[in-house]
């Protein structure tokens, strides 16, 4: 029987969350045992290798989150304030443009190692702005028609 990769991946991610992100500790050995049980005995050498490595890596604690500067934190606050935007389409576009501009200005003042992370906060703002400017279908204030009406 081949390895069910989606099921293993889902189980691994849940085990990782329980071990490293949950406020209630989980038993590492029990989590690893459950994951190993998902690997069929006749799995390929390749599948046994990468899944075994992931199971073993559960024991390695994640690195601490990076310490962020006040400029980074300010960029986060700006992003939260403008996404999702409110108002008319024009107001939303203006809000997204202004937020992106402010975030880029903060990135220019940031330390070199943090500039790209700050600029990256504008990617979803730009995507939404582009979508608002040229929507794939007409924007209306009315709901989509139903199949019965």
C-alpha cells in the first residue's frame, strides 16, 4: 500500500502544532508513534526516509521568533489598519495605496536585514488593489443570483 502523503502531512502538521504551538503540552513519543503508524511497511525507501526525518525532527524545538524593530511593528499596525479596506472602490484603492506607501517608507528607514520583510507586507495590498482596479467580474452591491431565482 502506498504512503498516503496528504494524510501523513495533515497528521504531521497537527502533531507539530500540538507539540510546538499549543498551550497544553503533548507527548513527543506518542505523537511520533502515531505518525510512524501512518507509514506502511511496504512504503518505498524514499518515503520511509523523508517521513522518518520529519518524525525525528519533531523533537527539535522551533527557533525563537525573530525580534522585530519598532519600524516593523509600525508596518504591521499600518497593514492591519488598511486590510481589508473599507468604503467605496475608490476609497479602498486609496486606502491600500496610502498604506503601501507608508510601509515602503518605513522599510526604507529599517535595518537592511528587515527591509525585505517589511516590504513584503505590501504584496497582498498590491494584489487587492490590482483586483479592485481590474476585477475579473463586475463588482456590484447586489448578491449573486441563486439557481432558484
